C-alpha cells in the first residue's frame, strides 16, 4: 500500500506525501556486497538530473566562463574577490529563488510530491521579520554566503601562493576524477559530525535552533543558518588545504555544499515540469530530521545514523523511538 494513502499506518497521516517503503541508504556499505545496487545508486545520482549533476554543471560553467586566473589571487584584491563572492551569490539566488517561485508562488505543480501539508509560515514571530521566507533569505545571503566567501578567499589565496597543494588534470587525471567523485562523500562525513555537535542541547538552543525554525522547509531554508553554525558548517572546505585539489574541485564542493541544500530542503521530492517529473529534489531523509529533530543527522550517502542508531526510516515505529530519544536528551 503506498505510504501516502495508507490508513493503517499512523505515520502516513502526518504527511501530504511520503515515499513508498523504508528509506534507502547507500548500498556501498551493505554486507554482503551488492555491486548492481551500488551501480544503480551512483548511476541515479550522476547520470540523471539531480543535485549532483546540477551542482557539477554550475561549477564547470563558473570555472570556464568566470573564474579568474589563479595567479591573480596571490594578493587580496577587490577584482577577483568580488568575482568569487558573485560566484556564490548568483547561483544561490537563481536556484533558490527560481525554485521558490515555481513551487510556492507560481505553484507550478500544486501539491504533487510535497511532503508537508502546510504552506510556509507568514506572520509568525518565530522568524526574523515575522516571515519564514524573508528570514531564510537573510540568513542565507547575509550569513551563509559571507562565511563561505571568506573561506573561499583564504583557500584560493593559499592555492595561488603554494600553501595548499594544487593539481591539474594533465598531471593527475585519475586522482582528479576520483577526488571529484569523493567530495560528496567527504561532505556527508563532515556534515554528520558537525551536525551532531550542533545538536548538543546548549549549542542547539543558541545556534542551530535558527535553522530548525524551519520544521516545514522551503528552498531558501537549505543553508539558513546562524553565523556560528556557518563558521562550523563551511570548515568542510579546509580539506583542500591538505588534499591535492584543483580550483574546480573547490568550486564543485562549494556548489554541492551551498546549492544542493536548496533542493533537499525544497519540500517536494520531485520537480515537475510540463507534466513530467523532471528532477529529483527534496530529501525525505532530511525532511524527517526537520520534523522530529533528533534523527537522521547525516545523509543517506554514509549510513552513520544506522550505525549509531539514530536512523528514522519513515515508519511510525521510528517516530516513537525518536521521540523517546529526544525526551531522554532534554530531560
């Protein structure tokens, strides 16, 4: 029986839509090995229109059309620094703004594949400016983009001056491609541990709670974070100070870290256009985290939550287990 129409499962009543069956996790970590399942998992991520392929395309376009020569970054100068800031601000605004317009203003697909039954919050004092969307835009463009850009300036400057190892495709083609494929996995590993730290009751109350105002998420919710949270969240980029990388690696990492949350927080599993489900978007794995807080701290790419028993698979039993865990944490 599909999850979104079942009347026998109390969890189904809490959602407008949810995927059928238990949530899948990356079969790369399954035992015994399942090579065909692994192939299907990565084919679905890299050979379809997904957050991965969108972010990689944005990074390539940024590098080919707009990225300054690395040698110009040996000294801090307004020209290249403004360009890097624009390479962060413009894609973020276009993707988040465009997706918000289509899903919530134009309502181009109505409630099709929308997880939560509710609309985004207005006239709600919980949010800055009393409005969820304006709150999210402020924390995204004001806080997140500022911290991310600062870190990018520092890393590109280090690359240009030989303080960070830089490679080219010609020098190391195998590592160049392999590292590009590993960046999402590194991102997931880093995110899990930083995110668990932010759910410590004291840090959560003063910092991470800004992001969790968004129980019902929208495209602008993705990296709508407190300043201190962004200082932690974007330390994922510092790996390029020690791991041999090309500037394109950092551009892809930045796009994946900043733009893919727009899709995963969109509130819709699929983006529909011309009566066709054109793109995978929202992530029910993370939607459950926003609804129930103390579960699914990581991503489905590396099953940390399964290993540490904080995995919510979408079932009513998992909801009850999560509620007991949350009560234990805060009492």
